[in-house]
C-alpha cells in the first residue's frame, strides 16, 4: 500500500482538478441552469471507467458518475479513443439518468497511453422533445423526452465532429445555448486535461497507477467500518410518488434494507410496477439516491470514489418504478424519485437504527417548472428549467433549514434579477411560507412561495411536481409539513386555481404544454419539511422565537405546540402547561 | 525636522507597530500583546513604547480586524432591512444550496438581520428600469414613520439597510427613501445598495448592504476613538485605515463604508508582498502570510494586487465589495493535527490558538500542532522562538507528535514529516485553486513568504506546487505592519450598465466610463490631497448568454472603444478558458474606475557587506529525502549582501525561521530579502535573482 500521506494528497489533488473545471464551467456557460443553478458536476475516471474523484457540486450526478463510464467504453470500444476526443452521451438506457443530464467525457492520455478519463455531467436546459424545456409530464415513451444520444463523438482528435453537432443543434430548441454550454463544458475539460497532465508529471505514471486502487480500498474500508457500527437486521419502509400524470393513484417504493456485518443490501423488489408517466427511474437513478441517502447518515466525509460503494448492493427488478424498462419515460426519476428514495433511506429506515443522525421528510420535490417560447424582446426561441427550494425536515437537535434545494441535488436558485432580465416574467412575491413547517420538537423548515405574471403574448409552461396530496412526513411524533400548491390565475380572474381546474390537465402538478397568456399569473407554493419529535416538547422559548420571527402564527403556536400567548404577547404559563399535558395525553 | 511614518497591524495575538524615521533613514519595530476587547488600547500602548512624539508623526496607518472580528463573532448592531414588498425574505431564502453534500444535519447560515426587521416597501422597478409600481408619497411616509417608531422603541441603536429590486438599473426609489430617512431620523445611519454595491443578483447585493449597516457602529466607534485619541495626543495628521481593497481611507470616513474594512487587517500583508516584489523586480508573486492560526494566500500579478468582489466570511453570506484577492485557510503554526473518520492524517482547521497553543508552549496544550512537528524535525530552535521570548519544550512537542506517529505506525520523525507534508498540501491546494480560478499559470510565480511561520514552510511548498522560487522579505514577522505604510490611497467606483457590442454603444460606453472615472477622482480628492492620480478603467465583459464577467482593462484614448474592448475580451477569454467565440455578441455589464494616489513607500534597506557568514551553530534536522542531517544554522543579521549558500540550511531571526532544502540555493538581495531557488533551475537566466545579474555578468 502506498504511503497514506501521499494518498491523502493525491485524493485532494484529484478533487481539486474537478473543482477547477467546475469553476471554469460556471463562469463560461450560457444557461442560468449552469451559471446560476450549478446543475452539473465534474469527474475523473480511471482507465476502466471507474470513478476516481468528483467535484463537490451536484450529487444527483453520482449514479451517472459511477456507471456511465463503463457503458461509454463498452459502446465506443476500448481501443477507439484517441487524444482530443470528446464523447457525448445522455441515454438512460445506457447508464444515464434522465435525458437532459449529458455526460461529456474525454480520454486522458499520458506518455502515449490512455490512463483514464475526465468527464462532466450537466443538465442541459433544452434538448427538444414534446415540450419546451424537455421535461414533459405527458410523455409515455422515452422518444418523446428529447434527443437521445448514445455515446458518440462530439470532438474527434481535437476537431469538432460537424455531423454530431448538426444533429444536436437541429433538434434542440435553443441551439445557441447548446452551443455555448457545450463549449463551456469542453473548455473546462481541457483545463482539467492540462492539470491532470501536470499531476502525472509531478508524481509519475507508476505511482498514480499504484495509488488509485489503494484509494478505492481506502474508501471501501472506511465505509465497511461505518456500516459495521450499525446494528445488523432487516429494516423495511415505504413511501410513494402521489401520481404519474395519468392515473390518480400513488406509486409505491418499498424498501427492505439489510445490514449484515460490513455490508448493506438494499432490496426494492416489492415496489410498484413501472408507471405510464415519467416518474420512473432507471437503475442508475435508484442507485444514486440510495447511495446518497446512506451517505447523508454515514461516511459523509469518506472520499467519493468507486471503492466507497462496493459494500452496498442494490436490488431493483426491471419493470418497476425503480428500474424502468425500455421504452418507458423517466425524466422525472432524477428529480422526483431521487428525493423520495433519499428520505426513505435516511428518514424511515436508517432512522430506525441511528435516529440522531437522520431527519424528517423534506419537501421532497424539485418543483420542476419549465417554460419557453419566442422571446418578445429578441424574437429568438428561449426555454428555462426552474426548480424551487423546499423546507428540510427537522433533525434531532436542529430545525429543518428553510428554502433549501432537495438534498439529492445541490443547485442554486436563479436570482430574480437574472430571471426577469432573461425571461418575460414579473415577480410579485418570493417569500417563505409561515406556518408551513411541520410541527415538532424541532420544526420542519419552510418552503417558498413564488408568484409571477406573464409579460409576453404567450408562454408555454410545463410542470412536474409532487407532494401536493401526500404530505412530507414527520418522525418520532412530529407533524407533517405543508403540501405543495401549483396554481394559476388567468388574466381578469380573481382567484388562483389549480391547472386542472383552469386548463383541465389530468394531474394538477404534472402537465405539459399549457399555453399562458399575458397577464396570467402562476403561484408556486413549495412544500415544507416534516417535524421531529412531539411538538409539545418544543421549548416554549423556541416557539416564542418562531412567533416573533413570523415562522409560526399565534394560532398555530396554540393549536400545534400548546403554547398559549396572551394579548400582550407574553406566555400564559398555566394555560400552556395544561394544554401541553392535554396534547401529550391525546396522543398517549 | 524629524518626521515619522507609523504603520500598525492589529492581529489576533499581537499588535505590531513599525516606525519609519525618514530623517534618520531608520526603522524600528514594536510588538505588544493585542487587547481584543479594546483594540485601540494596544495601538496606543505600542505607540507609547515607540517614544515617537505625536506631533512629529507624518503618517499614521492602521490595518484593523475590528470589522472582521465583528462579523466572525456576530457582534454587530441591529439592522432594519428595507426592500421591495413581497421580497422581504430574500436574506433568508439566500441561494438555496448548501456547503456540504452529504450532511443532512447541516445548518443554513443565519443572516445578519432578524426577520421581523425586514420591512417591505410598496414599489417596483423592472429589469429595464421602467417603474411598474411607483413609490408613492404616502408609502414613503408610512415607511419613514415605521422606521422612526422602531428606532424610538429599540433599546439599542439601529442602522438601516436599503436594497430594492433592480436598484442597480434605476436607483431613484432607493435615493428618495434614503433622503427621507436621513431627514426624519438623522441619528439613524442609512446604507443604500445602489451606493454600496450597485450589482445585479438581489441576494448578494442585499447581504452586502446589510453587512455595511451591521458593522457601522463598531467600526465608527473604533475609528472615531483612534482619530480623537491621536489628535488629543497632539498629532497633526488624521488616522488612516487600510481598506479591504488595499487602499487607505481616513478613519473619520470609515463608518459610512464599514463593509470596506472587512479585510483591513489582512490587506497589509499583500501590499507588503507587492512592495517587496517590486523592490526585487518581480512582477508575479504568490504571497503566503502564515501566522499562528491561519494562512492567507494572495497574488500579485504584473506588479499589481488583484481584487475581487466575491467574498464570503461565512459560507453562503457573500459580501460584494472590492477586496484584495485573498484565500484564507486554517493552516497556521497552532493548527491541530488529528485524524479524519477514515483514519487519514488531517491538519487544521481547528487551532490551539495562542493559549494553550502548541504542546511545546507548555501552557497545557496536549494536541500536536504544526509548530510541534517542526520542533521535532529540528527546524525550530527551542531557545530562539520569537527571539527567545517564548521557550519551546521539545519534550512536550515530542510526546504530542509521538501519539500521531504511533497511530500512523511510523517513527517519530516520519510522523512529524507527515504533518508538515499535509499542512503544506493544504496550502498548495489553496494556491493552485486561487491561481486557476483566476486563470493564472502559477508556475511562473514566485512565493513571497512571511508571517512568523511562512518562511518555515515556503521552500517545500514552492517545490511542491512548482513555483519558480521563494522570496523572504526582511523581518517577515512584521511584514503586514510594514505593508500598511506601503498602501496607496485608493477609491473604487462601479456602475452597472448593460450594453451589447452589436449595437452602436460607443458613446454610451464612453460616457459611462467617464462618469465613474469622475466619481472616483472626486471621491479620492475628497479624501486627501491628490497629485497626478493613477486611473484604471475596466469594463466587465461576457459573451451574451454567460452570467459571469471578466474585467477587461480599457483606455479612452481610442476612436473605437467598443472594438478595442471586444478584442481584448476575446483574448482574455481564450487565455483563461482556452477558447473564444469569435462570432459571439459581447455584453458589457459593469464599468469600473479605480483611482489611486500613489504614496512613496518607505525607503529600502541596504544590506551591508559582511563577508562570508559563519553558521552560529549546527543541529540535526530531519528531511524527507535525506533523513537526519547535521544542518548549519545562520542568523539573518549575519547575512550581508551578495551571499550565496547551498541548502540544506536554516536561517533564524527574531520573528521567523527560514528553511532551505537540499538542492536549493539561497541568496541575499542587496535590499534585504532572501531569494531561494532550485539549483537546477539556475541554468535558466530569467530565474536569476535581479540583484545578482551584474555580478554574474
């Protein structure tokens, strides 16, 4: 085994290179989803396509980072790479996650031999298909979800492959952005290439070749040690996505997780059959979310590489909602199934073993909102993919964070000033949802309300959200978080209504290609997190702080927390004591 | 007529004061313990010990951590935040991402304002500057009355921060609001986003102006105290403070721009780095200021300090004002050695501070620190740390490091070496990331190392990163204090003006630049007597569609301003990111003017001819490649001009220790700096230290 200090140094150098590529990407990309949203990551793979290191960017790309490299090698052929190639790939049926997520990978040659790959996975905001933003909740086949690319060369030997570019640009609705974004990705990879060369020069081929397997072993040992501290046994739980955009019925994910010494076996065999709509995930997505859920609880500082995942086996039968069979659609798996699985693993299963390291359910949906059309100011087609922060669930000792992206990913919002400069909308509200957080000893975090009005003759919108019927759950006696609402107010109407009421969409939260007109307004209220522990055990001082901060109303302080406030704002201690006892008895 | 220049650096542990006696051409240094509760007290104690008569002070400049500590300790004043109605939660929503990927227990940063103190104002400006909801007089009246009521009822003084949507495009509403408030509640200071940070991205702008309000009282009081006390003692010059951008500002003007002092105490080092780099004829250096608890890394490029407007003290709470471009990492002499969950060695960011400090201090610390490791390796002299003022206990250091070595399963010295390697790698990563984030090829940079611990690690660090060499200025432990004296007067003005290169905008671009230039010059003139100021104009450019800009230097001495700007941007983009989009439309976003009144730096030292130096001692020192080697120890003051010595060796002086490795050569520059280079690189002429060129020829 190489010198452990050298391993540590080498690992941080690999991660560093990934971070450098990420910064270059952020600063040069064209789409707000990249330069503001940061919906991408960068990776280094070894010569077999196994993950060596990944940037601390969006962990939703973990599955693709782990699996798609080997697919690319198999598809392209191990001997078919030459220096200066860049391969593009987004096929969920070949190790991808959902089609907007594009892998660009370039072989890394040193001393005339291929030593590994540099890659990036990024969510391309518009890739064609049946709805602007390529997130159609009404797709029933992958062929409707946009342009599908098996691993093909985008650049060959440093020269752009015009055929590939032309096909891609002809099928995406906003080719200028595709052009700018892909150039940013390729540029960032070339920066990584130079840095990795310098690293090989510094350490030498042999030393690195010897160290990488040791890094894998090191991460594996770390995870095995952490897993063996968990009590052996099989732990089961389930959760659901509330509908698939077609049938008004929930689709359940059922998980039996076994801890056996230093191994974990995660079995999803009892899950529901694959849905007609887009809420399915390929195996890669299910694996990504499973790993992520486990990593939220153990091994959080373990180096992320192929070795870390060896102790974890995942069973997900084909044809179920957790392993979609071709040609099933799956754009929502990455954004909606992932958070559901992550919370199931950490909040309902691992919480049975180590509750102090877990949390209640978060808002649990990416609140995908897509829109596009001809821009009234430029005359060009535009499209945007927007997601929203939700409330996180309460933890053993701390309240859930307000306004946070779902934990399976790690993206930023698009600032309103960027949003309105780029797209024809005018916001009238962007604020937290008071009283939204699930009541608990620690409270669930608050979701966000966004209200915005159309400032164009027409905008075509699509949505893919969840948690509008099934609330984010609390744990250990904690209350549920407030559910999602996705509403529209037609110009001239007084009231906000659901899209089903206003436009007759089958699902109120999963629809595509609704045509809004000037003056129409959209209201998105994102879900809040669940509470942790009985609310009447929340210290009165914390309830008072919440009331003072406007997070909890006086009425809910009384109803949920049993804290009675007098007209002067002070606590009526006797009434509070009595009410809290009553609430506690009511449950007992 | 005697005249003295005084520079002060108030650090966490020590307050350093440098006196430059211009008449006699001498300089003196004084070190006193800092008084964190009352930072001004240590300053005047140091001044008292300097025996400089106040009336003979010609210049008094101070770098302060008052604002820094106020933010870190969360001791600022209560802030009322006024913003467009419906958007009061922007400081709480932030950017919705998080610091650590796999930590569901992570707690989001708390804003510097309380939620009930966020007040909505009925008004709305759109992206293009059009007014969608006018700010009516009744609404103005309502808001002003509300602020007055709260100010009245508040048990503590309040400060107002105003940031309305799109105020960087059209500041009218903010200005009316501020004017009304200043008239009605003159005692309540008002900070306005379109004045403090007229940039797009509402959260970043809001947080910046909130921080300004949050800091106002403490900074104002500290600056006021200094100025008054200095005057009371008979000084005829005002007290100046170092700004985060590396310029100086009169103390009396500091409160209104409090946010501009957040890096005041850290900028001195970088300024000194530039000063000594210029003295040595080096255009490009990386500065490394390593003290007890942390290590600040900065860059000087083409003789200039870079600045940035993206800075976060706490993750997720951005402060968007110009600051010298620095990265701070938790790697100092007192950084604690531990193991991560996977059993690998980890150094910092936890620190043993000054008390108990490293185990070797014998003040009760038992954790191994970087200083302990250096002591075990023989690199530090237990009897000559801070010139012998602090005795180091090699036994305690050895015991602490032994525990680490045992867990690693290696010998004591190998364990200590591993600690130094990991600490060095942390610094190396900081340098690489800082450089590459800014598109700089660090391999042509030299490392300017100072602070008590900088020169101890510099030789290995430079070798590890592949830097071109190491420079160690005179009195490295007092470099930051010295730097305050080398600071120029500097004003940064910025305006947001979104223009496209494919539209005829030459006149608009020129007009906008002329306006910010005039504003910067006026402000500079208001602060001091100005002769031939240096004016730098930049246009922040991006390809239409990108969201981040690159600052492109421009001149008005051209007939085709737009074409010149676009061409320079293409070149810069290609240089930084490896490609250009030749047919791309370029968007101009920010226009920036930096006005600088250069100050003559203190005169340089001249090393005397002292002949060939003799080591004062030798002792066994451990090196990774060589093992234990009996190594010569030199005293810095014995090294005269034109000395050249081959490593391994150690140079000791009162406030620092310099290590030179095997295969490296150290030379003295006539003006006092040490220059360390790899012996094998000496074949390349450009690496020959400037001062030695003549002799070689």
